[in-house]
């Protein structure tokens, strides 16, 4: 469990998002401790992906503030978020299908590169050193996610579950402090979901990573999370341990339509 005395890595304070006359998020407030796995749950339309898009700076929020390591995210454009220390995967795979697994993974590290266009064109020594470092890091991520046997195969040859791991590896190449996972269990079978649970714990432990995941697979969320935040119609209805949230009457009502 995360250190209770440490300052939260992420603080969401009264975040509100409106699209015309529709309020997608209404004063959302919660925080995430360093080293925690936090599950973000709620029925369809609850505002989970909208919140993720705010954290990625893809959406603007009209009120409130989001602090990452104590610094407001408003001060950073979307293209700077990865270098800041926030990585993300998406509901739909966004991989280059004709490229190899290794090349897809290496692409995730270029937000940390310092060589410019001219240096790359001239193949300066600094470029070669950087590429060697990226290759070593990619090899580590490929090994961590058990992708060694398919490292040189094109993504188009892979099963959906394996391609999901490639996307994780690419996100980890940016060396994030916070990893945002948008429905990582979507499209996986029962055995793959259980493997995902073990994988999340492994990368959290080995990389000292903080994870926030949006997920509809309740069994996964409740088994892997240290903290669960529940949304419904753009409002936070529960925040606590998996057991506390699972038994919360508003959560039961949101999912089942009945009193607890």
C-alpha cells in the first residue's frame, strides 16, 4: 500500500466539464497516492473517459483544478503530458500494425529524446547513443511484458490480448510516474483478464508506478485496486477501498437500480 504520509501524486479538485448545456463532470474531487492502483468505475455515460481526457489535456475543464506532483496541469499543453510523467493507453488499440512489436515499443520513448531533426539527419554520435539507450529500454519493457517471442513480428500477426501488452509496453517507454489505462480488459477473455491483474501488479511493483484505470470488469477492479472511485452522471458517488465502494448504497443503486 502507498505511504499514507506522502503527498498525493495526483489531486483532482472540483473539476467540472460542460459541453453546451450538458454537464459531463460536476465538481469531481479525489486524490491518488504514489504507488497506488486506483480503479475508476461507473455506468456508461458516468464521465470516466471525460475525466481521462482532462488528465491528458485533450479536454479543457471549466472549473476546478488538477495537480500533478503539486503543479497545475493547466500550465502544460497536451503534447507535453507524456514528458511530464503521465502515460496513457486507449480503449481502441492505436498501434502501427505493419511495424514490428519492437519498433512500436521504441516509439513510446521518443518523447524523452533530446536530439533534433538536424542531429538525426547527420547521424551524430549523440543520436546513436540515444538510439542505443532506447533499444536497451525497449528490450527491458519487452521482457517485462513477456513479448520476447514476438518482438520482431508485425503487430498485425498478434492476438488482441498480446497487442494490448504491446500498447502497455509502448506507454511504459515514456517512463511515466502515472499510467492511465482506459478499459485495459476490454476484449479479453477470462484467462487473459486474470493475467492482466497479475501483470498490473508486476509493473506497479517493478517500476514503482502509480496506475489509474477505467474499467467495467468489476472483478478485475476489486481484486487489483488499492482505491476505487465511483462516478455516476458526472458526479462522484463513492471513494474508498474496494470493499467500501462495493457495499456503498449509491454504487449498488447506480449498477442495479435498487437499494443496498
